[in-house]
């Protein structure tokens, strides 16, 4: 506003917007739909003509300054430290970060719909924002690295309470615990940690493909176990898989941590040779 007497005009526009766009209360799915609807209503209102004021917007636009190079980050920032439970307090609620950031300085950025936790400018965790009081928002993946060192706590870990996984993961756990004396739970946690890098649907597909195959009869070294990656080795390591050249069978892909459940099959147009049993 260039002059004080223009304040009434601005307040009148606010009143017009509230009465026309927010009464009655808009019925929308989420904030994204609300913003889209408001933008459309504002665009439509630009076509409205007031007597004697048809060119005011064009005149105002000539006086506009350029937008800043960095978009405005519409959030509230708060500097804090992750506690010993790998939790960060923001606006009365606790949000988890990966355990490697315990007792590290964290900057919490609170948006209307989410809380983003950052360390040295890099995002380390993201949660849906809770508008209730004294809530704890856990992300199970943040605690798997710790549980890998203490696998006996897997069934009692509070951050994992209510975490629902597909049925194939439960079957995988039972099989690992039955076949790997004393170390099956830790191996299962290693499978879950793949979710840190891969989406659940992709890992689920890999587990479902690996379960009917089963682990190798005798666990080989990772280097010998991945010879099929070159395309020239044979499939004799696998129970129930015919011995055949890998060029005629979906090629296994070895993921870094070196266990049987990490063989993911590429989907190719090739098929097993005629007469081969599966």
C-alpha cells in the first residue's frame, strides 16, 4: 500500500475473499485440492470488472518486483538435538530420525502437513505432521540398524509396533529362523534394511520370487554365488531350478550385502528351455 487510506481497500478484499471462498466451509480431500480450487476461483475473479477500476491490476503489475531466486520456504524452523532415543522434539511432539543421528544437532522444519528433519542442510527424515499433543511419530526403518545388533528385541521394539508387512515377509522370517541356527532373525532384519534403499513393492516381489527357490544347499562365498551375473555360469546352486545356461533363464542380480535372499530376477522376454522343470 502506498498510502494509509488504501488499507481499507486491502481489508475489503480480504473480507470479500473470506465470504465468497470460505463460506460455507469448502469440502475438499486435502490441502492440495483446496489450493487448486482457490487458485481457480482467483483466476475466474480476475475476469470480474469493477466500474472505473478495469486497469488497476495492469498498473499494479508494472510496479511488481521480481520473485526471489530462492522460493520462500513456508515453514517454521527450530534447532534442536536428537535425544538418546533417536527422537527430535518439535511443537510438543516427538519425531524419529535414523539412529546414527543420535545426539546430533538437527534442524526441524515444520510445514502445515509435514515435519522435515535436517542435518547440515540435508534431509535425514520426514514425517506427516501431528497436530495433537505429546505424540510420538516413529519410522520403523530408523531403528533397524540398531535392531540388527540386538535381534532379540525385534518383537518387543516399540518403534515397530503396528508395522504391517506383506505375508511373504513373515514366511521368510520363519524360514530363515528355522534354517539358520541362532542367526535367522538377524538375517531377516538385513532383509528389512533393504527397504532403506528400495521401495516395498520391489522388495516384496524379490522375496516372493526367492521363497519358492530357497537358499543354496551349501552357502557359497558371495563371489562364487554371483557367477551367474556374468551370463555364463549354471544354476546348480539353487534347489528346484534346472541346470541351464543363464542366457536362457532370468538373470540374477546380486545386491551388496551378500545373502541368498538378495537375488532379484530380471524380468526378460527369455523363457526356460522347453522341457525344463521349475
